[in-house]
């Protein structure tokens, strides 16, 4: 819901033109967001949920009807693994808004962090006593069940599933 942005979204008074592909103008930010979302394998509903806006608000951003505020740009950049200035670079995003964007943003979800910790623990377990390895592996199996419920988007779901298969192979 764009109401959480520092600045309200700017609504265009005319419908956006079709893609700038092949033209010398900047890429439309909405097209870039849509392209990155599709490349990440996410639906509009999944991405909207991740950045705490409605699916309709995201649709309006992607179509160019609205211009996202700094908060939404920052959250979108994090989801796509970019810094906010990278997300808007080369687009028609207003320079006055771009100047207020943070230079960095969080890029990882809790699920991604926990999976990285699992990988670290698995490397450590290779030299651990059998009883310790069994106890730690059992704890991770329980945690992976919880992570499966919190995973958002196909990439996270696939990563959790792969981790669960790896843990199953350890038994």
C-alpha cells in the first residue's frame, strides 16, 4: 500500500506509451520492475506481498500509471538484489526522488540467511562427532519445516526444498 511511502505516488495524467525498446529514451521504470519480477519467477501478488503494497498498486507501478516513492524503490531493489540507485539508473525516475534514495539496502530475507547458516553448519558437521552431527542435523530438519512455511517466491521455495533433500540424504 503506497500510503506507507514518504511521498505519495505520482499519478500520470495520460496512459503510458508502449515500450521504449528500440527508442533512444530511457527505459520505463515500470517495465524494468516487471522484467525483474518475471526473471525472479514471482507473480505480482508475491512481489507486492514482499514489499507491503497491494497487487493493484504494483500493477499500477509496472504499467507506469504511478511512480513509486523512495520506500517502495528501496524495498523493490532489495528483493531484486540491487541497490536503490541501480534499480532506477537509466530510467525516467524523477531525479529529485532519486537523490533521496539510500545508497544501500537489505538484500536478503530471513529464509536466505537461515539457509546460509545451514550451509555453514553442514560444512562444520563434516568433522564433528557423530552424536553431535545427528543432534544438529535433527534441529535443522525441524527448522527447515518452519522455513518452508515462510519461504516466499519460487526461488526461496526451491532453495528450502533442496536443503531439505540434502538433510534427508544425511540420515
